């Protein structure tokens, strides 16, 4: 027990150091040992989660250390305050190292490779049991990395953890080998199948909004602006979304409206696909004379309120996105008969509601 408590003390110190400039001399071997230590404590969490005596002792030690650090005025290690936190030690350590600009390039790239090995990249010891366990640990770490935090509509663009995850994804996409032709696409499809999909969609959106050719987080704001050419990782994300109609539909349907508008403003290819989906949704609405409003032919179809809210957000964007959206609506209205009175064409009513009707 005492040995286990000492391990916990030392790892708490390691977490504190991981946020300082003391990591500057770390090499890949140091990062590997630190991650192995973190995974050992995660194993402790899994093994002794139902062992009351050991769990209680560890809880007391963690709480005691937290109180001591708070009293002494030093900054406590956030997240490592209870036994449950041991289950994400590798996540906490990885995030701190990825956000620490003092970490050397060699150690940084090694950490990325450990978290996202990529498809079709066998380990040197692939045929050994130890190698299989190592690869499993790496993939579990990558999953934890992207699923740990949920993001509300108001916090998506400001969440530093989300931006770190997005940078990690872009960096890994740039490093995935293309020898087999579909390396990045297969890599993203594997993540889509294994990760919580709504959260992964937010990571993708954040990655598409990050400034191009930015290998490390620089603290830039994620905001709507003039369309920019995405870096290699961003291009792979755009191509993958356009090739996966089901993912693109989920991307447009499940993400917050404002976030989608920001992505559409930065990526013309995605804005055209988004507009195509919105017009398709609009064609499934019919006018209900009794209710005096547009309703979906089926329960799963988008409502008038949802469709209007999405077009309203797009029309509040700066040019050229705003102009393209209005042009698309005018074109749909003309194809539908160019009616000028409400209740006959969904496109006429949308333009009237947006203050753009004749």
C-alpha cells in the first residue's frame, strides 16, 4: 500500500512539472516513461475501483495533497483530486504536454504518434503480446482524448481543450502515410466508427476553423472570416466529409447553427454542400392551411423554425457567404414559380421572413 501511495505522490509531482518549462529537456524516452506511469495508475483505478480500503486510502492522500498545496500557495494539480481522476491520468498528462510550448519537437511528435498511430502502420514488435497491448493502450488513449469533454453551443469556439484536440487531429492527419492511397480517409472513418460521434463532429468543426499551417496552438480566436485555403489536414477533412454523405448530413444536422455558419464561411466546398442539404430539407416541407405554417411531410423532417434559423444565421454572415445564400434562395424561388405571396412557395416565405422578399 505504501509503495502505491508513493507512486501516487510522485505522479502528482510529475503532473505539476508537465505544465512548466522543466519539460524542455524531455526526449521521446522520457515521454514514453511518463505515459507508462500514467497508464499504470489507470490500471490501479480499474483494478481497485471496488476495493474500499485501498480506494479510501488513495482518496485521503489525494485530498491531503490538495489541501497542502492550496495552503502553501502553490498551484494544485487540477483534475487529480479523487480516485476517479486516476482513470484519466494519461489524458491529463497528454493534454498538459500538448499545451506546453516548452516541450521539444522530438518529444511532441513522439507523443502525437503514441496517441494516434494511424492505420496501416505496424509496430516493430507487432507479433508479440506486449506489442498488442501497447497498441491497444495507444488507441484507448486516443479515444479518451477526444471523448473526455462535452461541449455546449456557447463554449465550442472558446474551449482550449477542444482546440488542443483539433490541433492533435490535424497534426496526425498530416503524418498518416498515404502509401496505401486512402490512409487519411480510412483513419478518419475508423475514428468515426469508434468515437462518440457528436463530440467528434465538434472536433472536426474546430479543426476546420483553426488557422491553416499552424502546427501548435497559438491562442488564435476561432472566428468567421474571409475564406482561407486549409492546410493539408484541413483538406483531408473536407474531402472526407464530402465523400461521406451520412457523416456530412450528421455534421449539418447535429452541430450548433452558429458553428456551421462559421465553418461554411471558411470552406466554400462545405458551404455548397450545406446549402444543398438545406434546400433538400426545404423541399420536404408542405404548407398546412389549418395551422398556417410549413410542416414536415414526415416527423423526421426539419421544421420551418429550424430551417428559418439556419438560413437566418447564414444571412448574417459577411460576404461572400451571405450573397451566395441569398442567390440560392432567389434561384429556388424562381424555379418554384417565382410567387410573390406567402403560402405558395417555401422559398418565397423564407425570403419574406428574412426581409428579402419583393
